[in-house]
C-alpha cells in the first residue's frame, strides 16, 4: 500500500487560489501536527510517533515521505554513536510557524475543559505560550516552563533556531515559569493573560535575568 501511495499523484483541489495550493501540500490530516513537533528541532521517527498519539505507523511514514517530497522536511543520519535517522524542517517548512500560531490562536476558544479522552504533552503548550509571551511584550530569551505534565523550554523572540524543546533548558534560562494545570489551561484558552496570572500568583516566575524581571513587573 505504501508503494502505491508513493507512486500515485498527489490529490489537488485544482483551484487557482493560493489557499487551495497551500492546502494541497499541508491539508492532509497530521501534516501540520508533524510540523508542530519538528519546530522543536530534529526528531527521530520513534519520537514523532510517541508524541503524535493516534497516528498509525503507515500514515506517519506516508506523511513524512510527502513532506520531504514537497520540500517541507529533510531526513539525515546522525553520526555514530547515534546512527539513527532524524527528520527536520527545511526553511520552507519553518515558514509554517506563523500559520500554526494563527491557527492555535483561532482554536484557543475551542479548547474548553480538558476531556478524559484528551492526550496531552507538556510541550504542546510551547506554541501558545510563545504567543502569550509575545502578546505580553516580553523580551527575548530562554524560558524554562514547568507544568504538572512535565517540563519544556522555549526561545522567546528567536526567529532562527528551534522554537522549543522537551525537558529542562539546556543552559541557565533567562526565566523559569511554573504553572498549575488550571492556570496553564486558562492561559492557553486565552481566558487569562500571562501578566494577570503572574500578578494573581498563579504563575511563579524565577530567575534574575531581564526577561524574568520584565514578567514579574508586567
């Protein structure tokens, strides 16, 4: 089946419209969520599959082939001792960041309360939080975020490197933010601004960097 998938022509809306052309490339189910994961930097296939609960191995492999064909991703082999293949976004693929941010902002009111069947990963809050930091007028810097689901870090205001990463910050961050689940979800849904959450004591801001001071004083 995967061979037939590779050999068959890509389906198209056949409309002379830039939105339709874009959806020809990224409109398939899972494609934009793969982009979301790869905004963290290079990822192995097994990592992608683990953080995209619900996708089958066949569909994930097919989407990655399509994305490589369309110039959104590349695949390379890590040097020893890793010796594994990783997928990463091209510059063209990274240009989808503002698309995902806008889509997330539009979808924030649709989140509602978390359902019992909803999967969640801590780093899925990275894009909403980067938007919230931007809207709060925060400066640039490395931010470490601690949630009940785990930790991640993001680079606020960085236009070139990875947007975020799993786990603690790789170096001393400019600010550390600690959220409880309710505060994190309220901020993600747009019901609570980050400065409001800080002033109300629902978000703890640690650190002596300029970014931490800005957030405490906002």
